[in-house]
C-alpha cells in the first residue's frame, strides 16, 4: 500500500534534526503541495523546501501569517549579467591638424573608435567623449530670441563669432556655415566664401567644420574653393549627399587633406549607398564622418533616434558600410515651435511659460537623446545647451574631472527633501 | 515573449477557425495576440481540456520578459514594465514611462490642493491628442504618520490619479495606505532594513511595492525574497545618483538590470524600474535662483532614463518648460516605430466652411497634418484643409526631395474636386513651400497665396490676408 507523507510530516522530520537547509535534493515528477491552514510550519523550512523545488515562480503563498514574515530571511542572491561583445568597431576619425601634420591647429579632436553602445562602459570603455561644435554663419541670420541674445554683437563678423564660440562658450570645434553663398540668399561667390573660411581659421585655433548653404547646385563649387583655401588643416567638409555632385566635393576633400561629412536623410540604405560611393572614389575610411539627419524633439526625433541607433548597432555587428562616427545637427531643435514660440497656438493647451526657458531645453534634450543613440559630435548653438550636453556626456563617458557632487548626497533622502 | 512570429503562436491555438474570438482565422487571432491587442481569454476553446496543455504553454511563452505591474484603478490606471525588447526598433516599447510629480506632507492645505490641480490639469496638444502626466507622489517630509495620512486624504479628495506613497518608515506608509487602500497605490520603498514590514504591508493591502538598493546583489536578493513570499507586483529602484561618476554608474545599473531581465532571461530581476530624476534638486538646492538650473538637470536625468530603461519616474519641476519637453520625449520614444507616419490624403472640412472659406494646403505627414489641423480648428477658422500626398514626408523635406510639387497640388485639386467646394479658386500653400507658388499658379490656374512658415501663425496671417483683395469682387457677390 502506498504510504502517504504530509508536509507536516516532512516539517516534523526536518525540525527534529534541526535542518534549515536542504542541499543536493531533487524531487522528480509532478509535486503538489497543499498548505492547509492551521499547520504550523516554520517559514525557514518552507523557504528551504521552496528553493529546493525551484518554486519561486509557482506562486504558492508560503507566508500565511504576519508572524511568519518576522521569521523570514533574505534569500542571498548574486546579481549577474553577461557582457555584450561585438565584432565591429567604429572608425576613429581625427579632425584638425597641428603644425606637426602640416596644419595650424593648436589641438585636434578625435571621435569614434567605439566597440560598444554609447556609454556602455561596462561592456567596453567609450574611447572618446562626444565633442561639441558651435555654429557660426557668414552673415547675420534670424535666430530665436533665446539664441540671438548671445550672438548679437558678433553676427556681422564670422571671425569674431568663431572666437566667441571658443573663448566664451568653450566650443571644442567651430562650424562656419557659408549660407550667404545660396543663390536665393546673397549668391556670394565661392572665392569670397573661401576668404571667410581663412578668416575663421585665423581667428580660432580649434579644428573647424566648413558647411555650405545646402544648395545642391552651388555647394560643390563653394566647398571646393573652401577646401582649397583650408589646405592641410584637416577640416570636416559638410557635406556630401546623394542629391548633388558629391564626387566633386569628395575629390576636393581628398586632394586638400580634409575629412568629409556624408549626409543622408533618415535612410539607412541611402547612407550605405553614399558611403560606398565615397569608398569607390578612394576616400579613406578614417576620413569619413556620417550625418544621418537630426529631427527635433517632438518633430521626428523618434525617427532620428531609431535611425542612428540602428546604424550604430549594425556597425557594431560588423556592417563596415556604417561603422563611422556620427555627427548630429542639434541646432535643428530650434525648428520645434515649442522652442521659440511665445504662446501656444492651441487654445486648450496649458500655459507654455516663457519661451526663453523652453528653447535651450529642447536643444539639450534633442542632443542628449541622439547622444544615447550613437552621436559622437553635436553641432549646437545655444551656449547653455552646448555646456549642458557637454557636461552630461562627459559624466557618462566617465571623465575623471567631472565633478561629483552627487556622491555627497544620500540619494534616498529625496523623500524628505525640502 | 518567446515567440517570434504569428505562425509560432498559431501552433499553440486550436486551429479550427471557430471565430469565437471575433477574428476570421486562428492566424489572425495569433497576430493580434502578439501585438497584445487580444487576450488569450478571448479564445474559449483554448481552455477546454483538449487544448488546456497548449493554452498553458502559450500563456507562458507570450508573457512579457519584464513583468507588467499596474498602479491606480479605473481609467487612470497605468501599466509599467511589460517590455520585451532592449531597443524600440526590435518591435516597440509597450508601456510608456509613467511620469509622477511630487507633493509633500508639510505643504499647507491650499498650496497642496493647488499643486495637485496644476499637475492633474496640465495638458499639451500633440499629434492628434492631449498629452497629460500620469501620477502623484506624496512624500513624507514630516515623518509623522498622521500628518502623512491627512495629506494622502487631501490628495485623494482632489484627484483620481494613481498615487505613489513615499517613506522608508513602514508605520507612515501604513497610515497613508489606510486612506487609499482601494486605489492600488505604489508604496515606496522597502530597503535592506525595513523590508519585512513592507512585505507585510504589501501582502495585507495587496499593493505594488518598490524595493530600493543601489547594491544590485541586495536589490536582486530583495526581489527574490519578495517573489518567493508570493509578492510579484514589484518595482525596483537601483538609486538615481544625479551627477558625475554616480550618474555614470546609475546609467550602468539601469541598462544591466534590463539586460539581465530581457537578454539573459533572469526572471528574478525582470521587474519595472523606477528612476528619481528629482535627486537633481538635492545638488542644486531649492533656492529660487537655482531653480532653473535644477529643473534643467532634472530634465536631463529624465531624458537619460526615459530612454534607458525607467518604467516610472518621479519628478519635481511642474514648470511648463520642464513638462513640455519631458512629456514629449516620452511620447516620441514610446510611439510604436511600426506605425504609419502618414494620414489619408483628401479634402477635410474644419468647422463649418462655406464656398467663401479659405482652402489651406498641407502634406500627409501625420505630424504636419495634426499640427496644422489643430492650429486651424482650435482657432475656430472655418475652412477647408487639402491634404496632399507627399508620401508621408513633411513640407520642407518634400519640397527639397520633389515629393511635393506643382503637379501634386494639381492632382489633389482635381481628385478632391476642390473647385466644387470653393468659388474663389484660391489656395493657401505652406510658407515652407513658397518657392512652388509661381509654377503652381501656372499649372493649376488657381491663385496661390503663400501662408506662414508655421501654421501657428495662421490666425495673424488671416487678419492680414483674408479675404484676398484680388478676389474681393467674387467674395462680395
């Protein structure tokens, strides 16, 4: 006849021998335990039974009374998580050339080189912190009030503007946008634009980015002249894209020793295509930075984020067509009406508050979000926004010099903070 | 979820196409199960003995990798966690970060009620709906149970938002809970000292509970202990250090916990995570002159953990400059990346337009369309809005890329029979498409007016430009 043994019996046996833990015990087959009320089972025994049977998830309620809780003990656990190792590595690209390399920059900037997702230092230390290039233009332009007030005194003079970006706003790099060359704006000749580039190179000693007007017909000519004027300085030429004569721009960059920015519009396949065209033209891998397009917070940032994140993951998985440092035009954040408009045009909206507070935060959050996606370089405009993105990315990078007020705070005290 | 395609789900279904679930086929039901648009319970045959084995297995396989925990009740209840992927493009994130704003028990009653109203009434229009925030955290600053309970009572009178009751003192939490025991608040927080008391409370009141420890062995240990005691509605707080190396480590902890849960399948730690960007205020201080800096830094921390991987977070700044971008970022990151980005082209009526009303033109990029539509309708401008097919691309890019041109305007005017609706033969194109105006006039024979670059400026534009002078004779008729 089958002998039945109840849980109470087991408990009694275990208790008799003062057993609190069962080791190397396996119970095979279906086991059903019914804990009837009124049976006093020491919780430690139940816990032991339970862990031995791997029943943590089975949802049996073992603590039927408060006094059972009193006798509970923490189940010691070691938190473990696997490291992620990738096959691919992002190209390391240096912008700017010092006198040793035939340029006149005092320092250079290096980006890329990642073997892990941004700031996943626990997988692999991010080799270089992201850098900030602050924009200036070759003519006065219309800017949101919050931005304009920082540049009003230098708008007529690109050299002074560039200087201010470095001296006062701590820019790692400066971008000179030659927008006046656009035939529908001022149609400034390429030769003159080249002079502006020389002026900026004279004014600052940091590496520079040279941007055209975005006019696909005029840009090749303008960027060619600019590349020639900046011979040997290893500037970043912005940019080549599929809708224009990218070949002419790429050749100019190649001939005069510059890095080229390969720009596509939120399209991973187009980015691969353009990069392959550049390889074919003989552009070395260490001379390419990509710009997959930045959309503002609230105006397509989700597309830009996912586009960049996917490119970065593909690159780490081994897609060498995409394994390049990523530049993001964060100034685009000001296209969001919430960044600059005084009041909401929507009558039912809650009050928007002062636009001068909103704008910089739109730029900061657009920048940081794309930094987490994979951005290595941010072209920015508002000094406070540039400073904040620099500071937080330095911290995430793990910079030693990043101050650490946070450590002095007992964080759980936020509950009682006044 | 361990299944990768509707076919894999289908294998566990009866396969009889009985239509009891309301779908035509089991396969259709399978794909909706995967999208979490249908529940297993909607397939009654699956619970018959014949299929019970399969049904049980399917339930296990479909369960999200990160446990889903709900706070609050009724319409305002919010789900947290329930995620299956590390990156949104791998499928989608399912439950957006629950945004919780704080009040505290030393506030004067009027001040308290006012703040609760500000939090609960805040709204911002975005892509066809009003964004709102989600919940209120009540902090025990006084440390006195009665004071806390009274505060909880007042907040509960003022709103039906889900609540988070915050104190490390179990007595305080318990008093507070008595006021709102039927509203399923989240309690915050059990730690290595007080966990037994919190475990007892969580059991007795059947409420979700937060476990706090920046030491991940301890955090995992707490989670396993609570779980083995039958408590599964758990939220984990690995601590939010606001600056420097502390912030770097915090980022690391959030990512590694989520990775352990999803990629490594460690169920013992696969719970929703809570971040507290509010700790930014502890380094910047509460003085008025530091408030802007503190609110910026809080938003920065929020940004980090909205993306990686907080399922709920507690914030302090309720200034519009904080609320707007933070809530917008949540909307962006937690939008299903597979959703269509375009709306149906066509001719929409806004308000009660007549044949003398203006005809505005925009693209079928959803974001553009909803922005323009809401700008016009909220300003009560009776008009027609012609949505042109730009392949789902916004105005500026579509003009540059050629998806929006004079021909597409012409096609739209003809196929939507615009001439039957308005007699003035005048269209208002977006300011960002200004350079198409001449060619469009030539191709269509319509008069083209260039509207503002931002549709928010349409009311001003109307004052100056409508009705058009050239058409005034027609108008007057």
